[in-house]
C-alpha cells in the first residue's frame, strides 16, 4: 500500500488507495515488490548445535508458559509481566537465530536478564540477587569474547 500510495497522483487517488477497494491498486506493484522483497535465497543447512539450542529453548519456553498458565492466579503482576516478556522474547529469538541475525546475542542476553529478574522475584534472599547481578556484569564485560564463542557454537563460524 505504501508503494501504491507514493505512486498515486493527486489527493483523490491517494485517498482511494488508503480507504478504497483493493481493486484500485495497480496489480503490477505486487509483482515488482515480490521480485524485490521475496528474492529466493539459497537453501541453508543449519548446524545440529543450532537445532538443539532452538529445541531446548522452545521446550524451556513452553515449560515457562505452562507454569504461568497453571499458576497465574498466584503470581503478582510483576511476575506475570516478566513471564510474558520472556515468552515473547523467546519467540522472536528463535526466528532471529534461524535468520542468523547478528543481534541475536544481545536478545539472548536480554532474555537471560529477564529470566534472572523473574527468578529473583520469587525469593527474598539478597545474596542470590548479588550473584545474578555479578553474572550479568561478567557477561557484559566479556561480551565480545562470549559473543564470538556464542556464534561459533551456533553457526560454526565467527561473526
């Protein structure tokens, strides 16, 4: 619609693109956009480590989802929000790993932080919070080396 809107001449035609019938849009736009946006990429063979990691993450996320649904009555709003955030980030994370995005490491780090914060909300021991914060800071300090190993593990290559 954006391309059709930009190509339309005059205010009336632009208005019809936005609020008119789909028949008013030029069908040649679709073919041009499909060629540009849906360019066929070569078949990618994913490494076994990547599959294992995705399966483990998916099973863990489903377990969290099951627990949240089962015990949602007993969870406070903060715990529910963190659980939902973790589940949404995990869904995005799986797709990003399959697309081999470079920001997947940072998303994984953020997921780990959300998971640690969620876990610390279930207990009141201050020393566990200190350990969690220390682990997150160590990962942040050695981020470059850890991300290189992370990508090497998942894709058997260094990014």
